[in-house]
C-alpha cells in the first residue's frame, strides 16, 4: 500500500502505485483503463505514471475519479499537513518538471534543484548575478 502521508489523504506521487494495484486487481490492460477514462490519458501516459512519473496536474482529476478518490484528497509535495496548505513554489515546479514527458527523470530533477537554489537565493534577498545584467568594466 502507498505511503499515505496524512490520514484520508493520498500523495500525488502514490497515484501510480494505486493505479497499478487497482488495474491489476481488476485484471485490466492499460488500454482498457484508457477507454474507461474516455481516452483522457493514453496507455503510454498511464504506463509512465504506474512506473513512478508524477501525473500532470490536469490529469489528476481523471486519475482520482477512476481510482474513486475525491480529488481534494490528493495532496502535493510540501503539503505535509494535509490541511490544504499550498505546496511551496519549488515543490510545485518540481511536480511539473517531473511530469514533463520531454525530460528524462534525471534532467527534471537537475532543473528542479537549480530552480530551488535560485528561488531560495532570490526569496531571501540575496543578489544573484543574472546573465542579462550588464557587466561592469
């Protein structure tokens, strides 16, 4: 069973494992699930999610509906309280990068780390040299 981080809540990162468990228990193929979801997600997308990819935010309601989980019970990284507290901006960016099918997992995580470091520096008021800033001579 997935690690549900708050009682009654399901972490978005656990949807793939839940999808796989329910699909296997029902003895259904990815294509059958795709049809049951009115082709909202492709079989290859479902497979990526089952293998650990974080679903794109727009796909979460479709997955939650098929899994019979109220979408408001799905939590995001950084929402440790499960009380509806918003995830941090770097956490949300990480979810989007991990969901990008054009990026390999390692590349998405590298971008996420770079964004998080830059975000934290700028949010704390540190001066960060930017490429388009004129150089002093």
